């Protein structure tokens, strides 16, 4: 037998999946690690924890699940994006990694906008937000100069784990794009960014493709993990790029609708010609010379979890979601805006807050639940509207995450999007995408599209109902007025809370 390992390096845990040549997951192991919040808005991790957790998971696959090391032919990665790992001239970590959900860098995002303006968007294809890597680099440079003076280079989380496995330093394109220091169209580190912020070109690591061989397992890591030095390690991908591959988003006519704690709408892009002018994220894909665009709702599944924890703690989650069927299209005139931790797309506003609008004494619990399900999808439809404005053409939405576990919610998506919606039979997302990258790197398949034919199976199709789709278009047009109508109130309330 032959296997590849897909390492899904998340924010709170790593999950390692062993996958055979037919795309079957034969074993999985995971291991949690801690998240540190030394100050409000700070979010950090010890990179050594990623290495240890990944290694423990691999050891368990060998010892507990009986995988033979010599049968593990390749390894690749899906990695949490944007996290800054600073290394000295001996490739030793200089400080804890600053993660994607760290918000200390607002002054640096303003500095980037003031110094480079539209040129920054033209080159990196993105607006600089607090989550991205470049603002973190500038924060360390400005606030910890003694540490920054020792920094020879930097990598992102999964790149550091790969370095520890192989002894070879590199960064692949899909993660490099998320640093917002990359010239996305030309696939090079941006000289404009380097010059604007006085960053040496030598500070930026070598770039490789996701399917490129990054090295074999080193002698030292073989002793540490039980793997053999014959095992090949491939570049891997940023978690959203790997998730898109693992979800079969491999053609321009397909869009991903992902509902986790946050929500992501992601579209495969055939080339770099389309210009969203920073309204959507635009990154290099894990597929060579391809790209993807995406928008983010910060509190998608989190909104539903918040409601259950606060108002329905004793209810079964599945039954609570199913109760939305007792309501109607538009939740009997009740609208929910899922801005409970701020919003990203299309409103980059950390201080906007959520609302229930239209509440009256006839509304029941089922109406509130349905309004949340609909409100999350309305926020996704706001992202779809940006695609419509530039003439992006797609006909299929692949739903993953929490939104794919409820037939009712899948139908709501089809009706609001007015598109065909499908789920996956074997949803594994980023971990499966990582395994597919390793399989292509090894030559098991020529392309990830070929791998998808063996590794991915689509489930039931949900088609929009024309009458409901028309009703939802009316309600969504009302929903779209909510941000402007509530923004000033939200901002004043946030200022009041800060004054307490």
C-alpha cells in the first residue's frame, strides 16, 4: 500500500490524514495546542507547539493505526494563513508567532494605505488588513526593533513545520500572496513594497509552487518522527487554497460557500485579469498559475452558536436548526445581520455590530433561528453581488461546513443565491486538499483536477425554487440597507463601551 499524509495545521489543533491512492482516508490523528493572548487584541502561538503536535499525530498514525513508515510516500500541508514566524541567521525562532486573528496592527495598516495608496492594491491585489502578515512585520520593526534587527527572514506557520521536517526554507505562492508583500500577477516579491517600507530583498524567502518538492524528510526528523528519509515533502498551501482543492473548486463555474466559525465565499479564477480593486481578497492558488478570490463574513457559524449558547442552551443543535422550517421565507419579516464581531466583506468595519430588525410580538423562536440562517447567507449574497458587478459567471455553489449539514439550510442557500448548490459526500476540506497536493507532487496524478476525480464525491443537488428565489431577492434588497442604517449607531455604542 502507498499513502500520502495531509497535514491540516489549524489555529487550535493539527489534524493529519492518511489517504490512499483511491482517495480513501485510512486513518486520522489530531493534537491540540494553546493560543496565547498576552494583551487585548494579541493572538500568538509558539511555533514549536506546531512541530510537536504534528509529530505526535504522525507517531500515533504509525504506532496506533499501523501505518508502515516506508508506505508513507509523501506529505503536504494546509496551513493557517498570515501568521508571522521571524527567524534569525541560524533559523531559530525569535519571538512567538503573531497569528491571523491578532488585531494589534491597525496603525500599520493605516501606514501602508498612506504610503502606497492605490499602488498597493494594484500590486498585491488586496487592501492591507490587520490579519495579514506585512502589517505584523512592520509592527515588530517599529515596536520591537531589538528583535527585528536579529531577523534574517520570516516564514508562515506551515512553512516552518515543513522546514523542521526537511531542513529547507521556502514559502509557496498561495501563502505568500496572503502576506500582502507579493506581486500577485507576476509571482514575485514586490520591490515596491520592499522599498516603501525599507525591507531588504534578502528578508523574503525563496518561493515555490504548492506541488513542488520542498525536500525529503531529514535524518534528524526521521529519528524524531519514525518516518523514513525516502518520504517526500511538498510545498502545500494556505488553508483556503487547500480547502478549495479539497472541496473540488477547480473550475471557473464553481464557487465555495463555507460556514465555519467565520464564513468564506471563494471562487476559482483562471487568470489574474479580473480586478476587484481590493473589494475581495485575490490570491495565488495552489494550482500553478491559477488564482482565487474570496470574501469573508467574520461571524457566520459563530452567530448561530452564539444564539444557541445564549438563548437555547438546552436545545439539541440539529433540532434547533430544523425548527426554522416552521417559519417562512424572510422569517415572517425578521432580519438578522451577522455582524456580532464586526464584518469583513463587503464592509471592512471592526466596529459594526449585529441586529435583529423588525422584531414584533408575533415572532417565535423558529423565526429567530430562520432569520439567523438567512442572515448568514444574505451576507454571503453581498459577496456574490460583487461578482455579479464584474460579470463573473458561475452556476454551481459547493457548500461545506455547518451550512452543508442541514438540508433546509442547503435549500435556503440555493434559493437566496438562485444557483445550484451541492454538498460533498466525503467532506474533509483543507486536509484532503493537502493530501491531493502530495498525490500530484508524487506523480500519482497529472493535475489536481485529475486527483479530484478519484478523491472527491459530490452529494445531492439543491436547485432554487423560482418563487422563493424572487421572495428572497426582495428581502435581500431590504437587508442590504441595514449596514448603512445601523453603522453610526453601532460605532457610537462601541465608543460608549470603550469609555466605561
